[in-house]
C-alpha cells in the first residue's frame, strides 16, 4: 500500500512538473511570436507573386521543350535512320 502511494505521489509530481513546463513553454512561444503587420503581408504577397511568375515561366519552358522532344523523331536524322532500319528488319523477318 505504501509503495502504491509513493508511486501515485511520483506520478502527481511528474504531472505538476509537466503542467509547469507547458505553461513556461506557452509563455516563451508567445514572447517569440512575431506579429504579422500589413508590411509583412505585402512583402510575403510580393514574394509569392515572384515565385508564381517563376513557376509559370518554368512551365512554359517545359511545355516548349516537350513539344520539341515530341517532334524530334520526325526531324532528327538519327531517329529517321533508326526508323528505316527497324522497318527493314521487320520486312526481313
């Protein structure tokens, strides 16, 4: 019985310490929190606009490259010669 009461006391003590640490942590979190002002908001919005413009430019460049690669077999001499060889092999078999 005495062992159980010591265990309960240890648990209660640990719980109290945990609560105290949580309160301290909340206080530290509130002290280090930076308020978001209108200037910060506009800076963040401008940064997002720049990132969006960069992403759009990259998307357009990749789309153009994709079209170029898709057309390559029709214009690339190596691709054309390989197609001719493949057709010859098919006819031979």
